[in-house]
C-alpha cells in the first residue's frame, strides 16, 4: 500500500477556531491515520498566527479552554517530526492536514486533507482529498512500473484484472499519457457505476451521460462490430468469463488508445467496475 506523509499545519487564528471544526479535525485525524502517516513538525509549536499567538502558548499557556484542551489531547498523540516546513516543501511527495479550512492557502490547497471519508464504510462513493492528493502525485509518474504499483491506491472503487496493464507501454511514454489515463480512471472510479445503476444498467444511456457530463469518449459494442471481447478472471478460487466491450477512448473518438472494462459481477468485489485492458485497440 502506498502511504503518504501528512504534516499538521499551524492555525492562522487560534482564537477564531470553534468547537465544531476542532472536533471535526479530531475525527479527520483518526480517519487519516487508518491509511496514511501523520506528523507534527516541531516548528508547528513555534509558528505564530495573525494575533502573534503560537500553538505552544495556545495549547499550554494560560487561559486554556475546552477547545485548547481537546486540541492538545489530539496533537500530543501524534508522531513528531524534526523537519522544518521549508524542508518538508523540498520533499517529492507529502500532504498537509490543517486544523481548519481557514488555514489553507490557495497555493497548497491541492495537497491539503480537509475532506476525509471512511473508505471502507462509504465504499468510495465520495472521493476524499486523500485520493485527490494521490492522483495529483500519480500524474507525475514517469515510469509505468510506478504508475501500476500505485494505481489501485488511487482508484479503490475499481478492480484491475491481473493482465490489465500488459499492453500499456504501447500507449507511449508514461509521462505523456498519465494525466489522461487518470482523468478517465477517475470518472470510472467516481461516477461510472452510479451512472450505470441510475440508468438501470442501460449501457448506451450510461455511456452517453459519461460523454456529455465528463467529456469522456466512450462506447460499447459498435453496430458494425461482430466481435465480443471476453476475458477470463480468477477471483476467490473461481474462474469468471467477463464481457469487456465497453471502453473509453483517450483524447478523441478516433484514437487507438483505450481502456476496456466490464461493468462488474456481484461475486467480484461487490460489483465494482473491472478494468480489463489498458492499451491499444483490442485486436486479438
């Protein structure tokens, strides 16, 4: 599993925090720690807010209240980190966890964890900031090995066939296609199954909505196509025959770069969409 290191951000206004956002912060930390790493830099305690109050004074100085007591209880349980915030910014990959959304500046918003859901309970119906941050870094993958190793952590509502990526190098350089692959996989992970179910498993209607609403070129079995694409998959010790005609087309509708998928089976991961082949047009 690909884990990211998240670092606590100092508040911009300790006195301005309210009980609701502070208690939500505690819940967010608990959820974040289920799958990622959370650290408190030593510099966190020394950084002053807009009123020249730092975390140490707010948490442990005079005039504590319910908010400061609760925060100190949560923060004191986290692992410490000797790196300064400048040193953290030199890292290739990392994220921030703010106490309040008001602490997030525009320049770091794309790597801040504000919206964090319980992935197991929610079945990834909502896409958390953790997934968005991981997808942000996945876009920078310059080798397919890295992309393949990390793709399941970025799209947990998809099932990937064991041979899904055996033709992926035929798409070209990973750095050239990673962003477009992620755009398509994001739609398949986040909304495709819900769209398919909404249209009562009417494939044509579901694919039309994905195209109209998310600018994803996609189709099922064409009217002039005789071939039905099938793939065998072993799951839980049993073999299943998958029909995999639905596919998205990278960049434009006449492209040879495609993602073939199956709408899923009840017996396989709760009927998640199954990615069967990422590569050029299915010839064999």
